[in-house]
C-alpha cells in the first residue's frame, strides 16, 4: 500500500527521534519507535467488529509506565475512569498491537485523543496511579482520523484509550483503515482500564414469515444509568446496532439501577437456517463486548400446500378427477396438480377453476379448483393426486388416492393434429376434430405441453375438406397460436366434451424446437428400480436426420456418461447403477457447431421402487 503524506511525515519524525534517543537512552522498536515519544492514544465506544469476551484487565500498568518512558497516559486515568476522549479533545489517529491477551488473542487498538491547540492542557506527568505516563506532552498526530480538523489547530496528544474494536469500524467515516502496528505496547495497561463487562439477556428471538423479532435488555455496571448499545449479528456478519433505551422497570428493580435498558427490534431475513447473536457494547472501562444471547433456527420454513381430492369418477374409459389445492405461502397463485396411475405419473395440470367455497373458508382469492379428465384401459386402476409446492415448505403432499373400475372404451372421435410449427417462441398447432355422437357440434380441444395441461380451445375454423370428406356440418378445425420457452417441447392435443366419451388416444403429439438450433430430442421417461436408473428417449440432428447422435447424461450437474442413439428414430435407452438418494438427471444432445442442447431430465430418488415427483430440471451443462 502506498504511504500517505501523513504516514511519510510520521516515519520521518520517528527516524529523527530514534537518532536523538541514541544519545539519551536505548531506542524502542516497532512502528512508533521514537515516534511514541510524540504521543499515542485511542478513544473507545466499541461497536461493530466484536471479539471474543476477554478476561478483565489486570490491575497493573504493564511496561513503559513511567514518564521517562515517553508514552502517553491512558484517558481513563485522567478522565474520571472513563475510557474515552476528555472534553476539548478529538480522535487524531490510531495504531494496533497484535495478539493482545486483553482482547482474547486478537489485535488491541489504540487511538490518540489530541487536544486542540488552545493551551487548555499543559504538559505534566501523572502521579495518581502506577500509570505515570505523560499528559499533553507529545506533540504528534498520526492523522487517520478527524481529517477535517487542520494540523494548525492540533495540539498535543492528551491521552489514549484502548479497545478490541477496529477504529474504522467503530467510527465509520471518522477514521480510515490505514494500518500501523507497534507490538511493544501490547502489555500497557492501567488500573482503571479493567472495568466491569456489560450484563444483559436476550429474552426472545422469534420469527414470523421473513421477519425476525429480537427482545432483551443490557446495561454496563460501570455506568448503570446509561442506555448502552447492543449489536445484532446474523451468520457472523453485523446486521444492526440499536440502543437499549426501552423502559424495563423489572430490570431496574432486580439490579437496583435506574435508567432505560430494554431493547426490541424487528429485521428481515432470507428464507433458510440462520444463527443470530446479540452482544452488549461496553461504554465504561474495559473493552470487551460480551455475548448476551444467541439462537439458531430456520427463517420462514414455509408450509406445504393443502387441498382435497373430492372425487374420481368414470364413464366408459373416461376418468374424471376433481378437487382443490392451494399453497399457504402464496395463497393467490395457482399450483400444479400431478396424477399418478398405478404408480406412474400420467399427466399434470394447473388449478384453473375458481372455488368460492374454498376461497371463503380460507379467506383467500384465486383459482384453486381442478377438474381433470383422462382416458384409461379397461380394468381396475389406482390413482394418486399430488399438489406441487410453489413456495416455502418441503414436499408435494398427497391430496388423496382411490381405486376405480374403468369399463369398455367409448366412441373414438375423428380428428387429427396435423402440424405443430415454431417461429421464434411462437408455436402454431393446426388440425381438426368432430364427435361421431354429435357430428354437427363444435367441440373443444385441450393442449398439453410436455405433459402439462395448458388450456382448452374451441374449434371454430371452417374446414370444407372435413365437411366434404366425412359428410358433417359445422366448423371443426382448430388453429391455435401460443408462446413457449426456448427448448424442445412436445405438444399433445386431446378432444373434450364428447357425447359418448373421450378417445383413449390423443388427436396427435408432435415435438418442435422452439427458438432453438442444433439437435432436438426428448427424454421420454426416467425410471427407478432399486439402485438402477433407466433413461429412455430420442435425439436427432435436423441437419443430418439419418445420423446417430451422441448424448451425455449429467447427474446433479456433473457429466456422468456418454451414449449414442440407435435406429432410424434416434432412440436411446440408458441404464445406470447409482447411489441411493435424490439425484437430478439431465440429458444433452451433442452439437458439433455450438453448445450441446439439453433435451430433458427429471429428479428421482434412487433406491425407491416408485419414481419420485419431478422437482425441477438441472440447468448445468457442457460449455
């Protein structure tokens, strides 16, 4: 670090003083050296950077305690026991001594209290205690503090005070952090420096949402009527400094003191585990700031969603599932509903129906109901319905489960998803459908993106070819435009509201690359059986549709293995033996001219025989 003008002046004075001492006595070493003859002091009001509580100072004066030694007296010796600058003096500069026993092995800081150049204080040696050092004798100013006071108005160093708190933290804009060290002063002390430590207690540290509330009391026995400060630390970093100035008659009565000594404050903390500590700041003699309370807990742990599976009914091969759910951490937002059939996830859909009964009962707003239809093969099936967490809390709770008998399939509709195309992030779906039970009726279609229900859209586009070819009247075409995020997506279209039921098969399913170049593909399924993970899907390069494509599997963001697609459709089936526990698997298709393209993935729990609910898709990938 480049020395300031002030530092260069001090070093020059120190060297000159060392030469003078060669004729009058042995020279001292360290930063101050001979400059210590010109003064040393520290003013203290500890705050901020807190050290471990140290034992009380010894009631001895330590080394260099005579007037002839050249050092300046401690301020508490001449200032009524107060470890602070006396009236008509100011903080002029500071240095430190390392490994101080007074500060629990940390650095000890000294700040000069310079008198003003008005002649109020005269040079003399203290005679009242063993701290017989100089008073207002050393004309010196190191200069990292109170730089607004000119040198021309600066008098001698009146006295010094010690602290375990760095002065640039303690005094903020008053002192700089430009450091100087003189370990020769590490044992210097005075009887009055060994004051009593503050006492206090934290009555409570509680939280509500992201608000943390802290309440307690503290006072300094050296100045029992003074309202002292307390410092709040979160995870080892200072958050706040507050004054304990609330009325606490119980504390005054119990300790036979007067004044206001209670504190109470609220602060905001992020979600997750945090450790809070509260320190009482010394204002009397001594320089330790004791810990008076602490607590570790999780802020805003959140609540899992709540809801209810109202019913699961069947009509032919159509299964209809109804119910409601909402997340108490975000009660106005819709959330996702996931349906499992016989242990395998079959589809997901958001809550889209306003349930006035639910809103009224829980005093919330928003659309929290769902009615989800799907088709199933004949036989008995078990359905489980889960609500997906959208905020705090852990887990995706089971809303209910039920086994139902599905009977013969109903009438198969006529229709087709003819095309799915993308331009930028705009996706266009075109096709047609009609109900053979009611061929003149215009029905609706439901659009799913990657297995998630998006919305339903009515038919209404005139299709003369359908009318002529099938001998039906009405507008049975659909031409749907929607937006999608960048990447590879699969869109599936199902008919809705058919007179005799719903087709077991969709009108069509097509995969399209949205706002993306390079290979495309899809991870169709991620299954777990014991410690075995099996990933199946496909990948293809539109520029070389017949060529095999290399795919890389990532586990928890780290590359795991590389494989090659097979067959004309570019299929892959990858089986891995992995360790137990939750893992996120993502698959990337190799792109020779650009970064590899992520084609899908899922989070599963290895060691379980039933596939876990998806908890998100990893974003890490090769670069």
